[in-house]
C-alpha cells in the first residue's frame, strides 16, 4: 500500500561526501511515538524527493531505520537483518545522497530479511529484483556504506569529479 496520504516533516538529505553518511547507525530499542514520527518523516522526505528508499543515516539520524516504497508496496525496516541472498542481478542504481549519479553493478537477485515495524513486531520479507536491490542499498546506509563503494577506484574518482562539478566544488 502506498503512503501518499502520509504527511510529515521533510528533512534535508545529506549529500555525499558528508562524513555522517559513513557512520554506523545504532539499533532501535525504544518503540515509541518519537520512532513513529521519524518513520512518518522519512516517508515524507522520500516522497518529496521522488525516492524509492531512504535511511535515517541520510538525514543525519544514527538509528537503524529505513523506508522503502516501490510499486505501491511500502516497507518500514527497523533493525533490519539480512537472513539470506540468492542469485545475482546487474542493474542501474542511484541514491538520494548522490543527485544525478547512477551506476551499474551487481546485487543479489533475491533477499530474505528480518525487520521490525514501529511497534517492534518482527517481520520477514522475501524480495526480488528492484525491491531486493532497494533493501540491501538501504541496509548498507545503516552500516555507513554507500553504493559507489562497490565500484572501482577509477569510477569512484569520476563520480567525485562529477559531483564537484554539479555542486561548484564544495568539498
Ligand atoms: Ni541511498
């Protein structure tokens, strides 16, 4: 179910190479109103930026919380844990912290993950294709990892140059 009717605060998304993107997020222990508010605001921020996923790390909040929304399905991933992966897919990937940058590389074709919802209930999600890619992308953010980490140094260098050009060199 899409969450188009959800309103909330739109956070400013941190852009690479902001060092906050490299921080490892802390597990969520309190399933309270503040957490529900954070999830609502992450959805609002993702919608405002036409994203398919967003991790709390990308808005400077070091909590293991991410949201994913793709093809009318939305997912709240709190303390997500990868259980298993299967196969391989190659596809183009982008990130709200890297405006205008896309890169092609391999990810698992299928993933099985466990994640908690805002009430602390554990859910198992089995996803494939683009949703699987989005899940692992967001889970990486919670470990301080970004998608260009999967690329060669040469490609990473080219992306950095492009970002400098786009932003006028604020690095
Ligand atoms: Ni991202």
